[in-house]
């Protein structure tokens, strides 16, 4: 799977909490979704939580990206 080089440290991180920041079109939502889905399908037991400051934007961005 192709990983954006700017987010390679994020994909290799084993930390429990990761914080990503960047501009509007920096692919944060896509990279988070990619890592979460990979973790969920590669483990027999996994839970993931995705949080946003503004809840009303979840359906338009995070949920639609994972879907």
C-alpha cells in the first residue's frame, strides 16, 4: 500500500495517541482512515476511536473517507 512520505512517521508509530496537523488539503483524514482500516483488518481484536473538534463534520469527511 502506498503511503504519503509526509505521514510515514505516523504510519510507523506505535504510540497510543497521535496528533496530526496540516492545511485543508493535506490528506490527514485519508491517512488516518488508511491506518485505522489496516489495523482493524490485520488484528483479530482491535478497537479504534476517531475524534474531531467539530462533530457535525464527521459524516462529511471522516465517515465518508472510511466508507
